[in-house]
């Protein structure tokens, strides 16, 4: 699902699988970031920040991983809320 300005609001299935496997297994990330095991990425803002469900403990909330500072924070209560917010705003920084 592509939002305004070509932002990948929700990635295609193949991209979801590829990104998550890389984030969960790439040992070079361990030197740079906190572990990604608890997150399940599914979209981004077009500038490097990525959106994810929390796998452990399982919950419906959506969090953003901000790549500049490795922060992870809540942005939406579920997928429906995320889609409504991200597609309605029209910008790639709607979550800030």
C-alpha cells in the first residue's frame, strides 16, 4: 500500500519477509542498534524510519523505529488507526 508521495505505508509481502529476516539475523546491526527481535516491520516513512508491530509481548499497537537515534515509540493503537493517521495526513512525518 503506497501513500502520498510514494511512501510505502505497507510494504509488499516479499519486502516484509526480506526486511524482517535481515533485521533479525544481521549481526552487524547488533553493534549499532538495540535488538529487533521483538519487532515486526511492515512499512516506512520514505526517509528511513520504519513502522512495526510488537511481537513480544504480542499487541496490536504500532511503533516507529527512528533510525537516526534507534528510538522506538508508540504511534498508533492498531493497524486501522495507523492507516487512518498515515494516509490522512499527507506527509511523511505524521507521527512526530
